[in-house]
């Protein structure tokens, strides 16, 4: 306490009684000595009281300062009991406020953790539409590191998104946008823009919820393509059948030689339609049961020899050689023998039809551990035909996909054979690998598990 403040306060408190003592003494109402003692006592008492008050007030002020600065250290109590009580209350209030702010902090952290871990990508934007936060899903979507926006700004600049942001901020109502982002990989996103009023604690004014629809849209397109492809494949032989029927009814009515030739072609076209329908049906059957694992077992060696024998006349017709290497017995399990036979047939058929006329096809079956060390069996079919250009290999197992449409169709193919193989191998939890160098032939490798325990009861 500064002496000047102390003197001022002491005068304020003891000044009036001191003045009265002085007046009484001078007027002779009191004896001079008594008046002087009274005057000094008044001033002394004033000084002591002022000291107590000022110290108490200073300590209260210090307690308040500490409370507002969130300082938990204990302070010296004020000397006056009433002031000490007030200081105690200040301490309690400070602690209560502290608890409250800790609670708020915890709630904020919980909110942030929820946003961070939601499975849908979320962006939080400021009033000026700059990016404040992106949760984990959004960072994964936009290839961003924490604290880095990745290509989120590109999505925010998309015209449809910009329009939705403006509309949402202007109306205060949520708005939606569909975005197509071409780079770095094409993606289709649905965005929902939600204006936040009042804003979030970090100034977040707009929440953008994104849904990645790329896969969904691709499946929709595939389904539409499938129907279009299937009808197109059926339309060609059908148009040819109708054409020949018209010709036979009209101009060629009495031409026995033409009739015989046309009927031959018609039978061929009918056969092609039947094959296509068979393949479509078998594909859809395999697809519907793909999630159910097979239960029996299949002897790959036996099946390979049987299918090779069945195709021998066709190989002979193309002057091609089929060399089979297989042990006596080679069990795949769990496996369905019919489906394994279909895999073998489709691969041998491809090697025959897409391989070289007069070429050699090697088919081998042998035991082989899988990638994860599981016991298994492997079938390898290698031809020395034209091979498959690298760019086409990943797409060969798509339905109706053919490297050379014209040539495959001329060879009677529909482009479903490898799609069927893929689904059967998938159902058996096996693997299909295709290797080819253009001009050097192709190798198709199918691995199937061979569990050591016997066949499970059906
Ligand atoms: N061994 C191979 N050598 C070269 N190309 C091949 C071979 N096997 C398959 N292909 C290519 O892959 C495409 C798809 O094969 P897939 O077996 O699915 O259909 P496909 O043989 O044309 O008709 P199908 O439905 O009658 O089997 C073929 O059209 C062909 O272009
Ligand atoms: Mg085929």
C-alpha cells in the first residue's frame, strides 16, 4: 500500500474526529492536553483502519485477477474477516467456472471426435467459404494429409457445389449438389450443404456432407450395359433367322438347294442363341450362389483328362495339339466338380479358339500352395497363339468383353466364358491369373484350395 494512498485514506477516516478534537481544544471546551491526545488517537486509528481496508481491497482485487486469469495458486487472505469471506467466495466461483469450462472443452472434443470418425466425408467451411476442417473420411476421399486440404478445394470450386453453397447461405436451408470430379481419378459425389446457425465454436458456418457414389453409379451403368449387350447379342442371330425365314417364304420358296443352305445357317444361328442363353443362365446361377461356398470335392486331374478327351475332335479339326500333364489324382476341396469342369472347359475352349491354328496348347494340373500358404491345386493352360494386348487383360473377365469383337463372334464366342470362370473361381475362394505377351501366347492360371480335411457333409 503506497504511503500517499494510506495517508489520504487515514485522513478520510480520522480527519473529522481529529478536526473536532482540535476545535474543542481551541474553543476551551476541552483541556488542551486531552484534545491533543484525542486528535492523535483519531488520526492513528484512521491510519490503522485505512491500512486494514486498503490491504483487504488489494488482496480481493488480486484474488479476482487470479480467478479471471485461471490461476489456481492459493492467495494470502485479506486481513478483514468480511473481506476474507468474500475472497473465499471468489475462490469457489473461480473453481466452479473452471469445472464448467473443462466440461465445455470435453464436449467440444467429443463433438470433434464424432465428426472426425463419421463414415461419411464431412467438410466444415467458414462464412467466407474457406475450408476449416475435413474429417478422416473426407481426407481419404480427397487424398489429403491432416491439416492439408488435398483436392477438396477443387470440389468446392465445382460450379454445382458453388451454386449449392450460395443457395444454402442465402436461404438458410440445406441444398444438394451432384458433382463429377474428373481428376485425379474420376469420381461421382453427392453433396449436401447444411448452413449452421448459430455457427460452430470454430466459426464453422457451413457443413458439407459428401457421399461417394462412384461405385454405385458404375454398377448401375454395368447393369444397363449388360442388358444392352445381352439384347444386342441376341438381336443379331434373331435378325438373321427372320431374314432367312422371309427369304424362304418369298424368293427362295422353290429353290431346294438354297433352302438346304439357308436351313443350315438358321440351325447355326439358333444354336448360337441357345449357347448364349445357356451361358447367361449359368452365369446368373453362379452369381446367385457365389456367396455360398461349395461343399464337395473335385478331382482336377480326372476332370482335365475328361475335358481334354471331349475336346479332342475340335483340336483335331484345327490341327492343334493338346498336351496334358497331370498326376493320377488331384483333389480340390471344398469344390463343386461340375463347376470346376466348366472352368477347365472354358479355358481349353479359349486356348483352342483364340490360339493358333495348328498350334500347341499345354494344360497342366499340380499341387501348389496358395499365397497365404494354404494347400491348393493349380491348373495352367498355355497356348502359343496371338496373345492378349496388356491393356485388355484386366477387362477380360467382364461380361461380353472381347479383345476383337468381330473375330471372337466369327469364332462363335459371346464373351461370357471368362466371366463365368471368374465367378466360379471366386465362389471357390480361389484365384485367377492371366499372363500374356502380345504375339507370344497366353497363360491362364487357376488356383483352387485343397483343404486337408475330408469333404464337409452337404
Ligand atoms: N487364350 C487366349 N488367347 C487370346 N485371347 C484370348 C484367350 N482367351 C480369351 N481371349 C480373349 O478374351 C476374350 C474373352 O474370352 P471369353 O472366354 O470370356 O469369351 P469368348 O471366348 O469370346 O466367348 P465364349 O463366351 O464363348 O467363351 C475373348 O474374346 C478373346 O478376345
Ligand atoms: Mg471363351
